[in-house]
C-alpha cells in the first residue's frame, strides 16, 4: 500500500477550511510538492484559500469548493464531486478531520484516501492514523502544522522543514502599494491590527483596549491599519469609535492584497486568528492576544517573531484553556489582559524589528 501511495501519479489534497489552519498546512504542501512534483498535485480549498494561495509553487491547480455558493447543499456537493471524478485522482490526502471531507473524495472517485481516523470515518480511508491521546484518553494538542506533517509521515514521505510560507504575486504587491498610498501609509511604518475572529466572541479582546493601544501607537508616529474579514465590519467599527486618532481599514481589498499589505507591516497586533498566521508565514513580528484557545495548537516559537500575551485563569479545565466559542461566565481570560501590557509588548517587538525587515515568501 505504501508503495502505491508514494508512486501515485495524480494526487489531490483537501485543504483545511480555517484560514490560519490553511497557512499552517503550507509546510505539508511544500513537502508533498518536493516528492510528487507540482504537475501531479491539485488542491481543493474554500474560495478564500484560493485567493490566499494565488501564485503558489506547489499545485498545478487550485479547485475552489464554494460550499456557501454554487456548491451549497447536497446538489452542489454532488456537482463538485462530479468535477473531481472527471480528473481521475488516484490518491487523495484529507487534512480536515471531518466525515464530510472524506465522503467528498469518495463521491469524487478518488481511488485511495489518506486521513486521520476521526469521526467514525476510518472505513472511508485506505491509510492514516489515529490522533494522539494521553493516558487518561484525552486528545493531546500540538501545533497544527505538525499535526498535518504527522499524517504525511504515515505515507513514508521524506522529512521536510516545518516553516509556513505564503506566495506573493507581483500584481498583489503592486495593488498593495497603491492601497497603502491611498491610505497615507507609504512614508511611515505602520501596524496592522486585526481585532476580529471567525471562531467566536470568546476570542475577542475588548474593543476599547484595542483602541487604547492603537491610539498609543499612533501617538508615537506609527500608521494604524485595521484588517477585517467578512462579517467583522462592526467589530472594527467598535474599535474605531473608541479611538481619538484616525485609522484606515482594509475594507474593499482582496485577501491577496491584504496579504501583501501585511508583508509590509512593521508589526501585526491580533487576536488568535488568521492574520496572525499570515504574518508568521511572511516573517512579520506579531503580538497575539490569546484567551480561550490552547496555545499548543498554534505555537511555533522557533519561527514566529513576537509574543503571545496570555493570562492563566482558574476556570480552565486541566490547566489549559476551555476552547469554548462563547464564554459562559465573565470572559476573564481576555479582560484580565490590560492595554498597557499589550502596548509594552508591541513597543518591544517594534524596537526589536527596527520597524522594518524583509518578509518571507514562497
């Protein structure tokens, strides 16, 4: 079986859905491309992922699975499966843990399928592995990129570096330059602030504290640019209402252009969300305010520049964060982190970076 997996000629990868997870999967993409070659690899991902990975050197094609648009519902899923079936894939590597992602490749006629044995889907897979658990049967969290690499180990692929990277096209960089010029952010260093989080409200640091840090940075001559994704408009507006200084936003910019903007930032201040991982992949320093999420999923200290600001609290089970989307009590893991502490971290890492530095791209 392993020989058949390693000698596959037409390979499709199902990417993780979350933006941050997709970025953390890029070392696995590079590892697959090093073995199979770009001309034998295709990627299935959500439309946002297609934009984020435009210009990549790993895949001959990126197939956008638009589950909220043209591929919505059962009929849309079958239509997408027919598109996969036309391509006659002989191997599929499924990075998400969901049952649906495994069925997608089954319906798509993918001959052999590799993934984690989770959600009762082992019968749909030809190779894979269970997730790691401790002696009490609890899942052991690890860096998400390592989790994906561990799955590839099952196939016997040669080892590869665990360093996330992202591509930047010339068009994206040119459009980013124009966008920054329009916002008056070309002649001075600027900080990107991402106060949103798709995961849920438990990840959100209070708006007035983001505003206080933004005002303090603006008072030191730095530009401030708020990054917002779909549905985060009101979150950003709430921060701006608390501010005294003027600040621009990325409203109207594509994800690819936002990526190129982040590559030029002196620092990124964010909750534990996608822009953090984009910044890490581009070699930019990050200050991440983290509350209910377990840092073991996202910690890559040998690569990430910056600091994760956390406050341990007594409501978390097993001495680790709760992972809940909404706090059922008083959100103490985030409210215990004051603006002064975060500002101090920002100033430290701005000084360390010298307000400049080259980005890292694929």
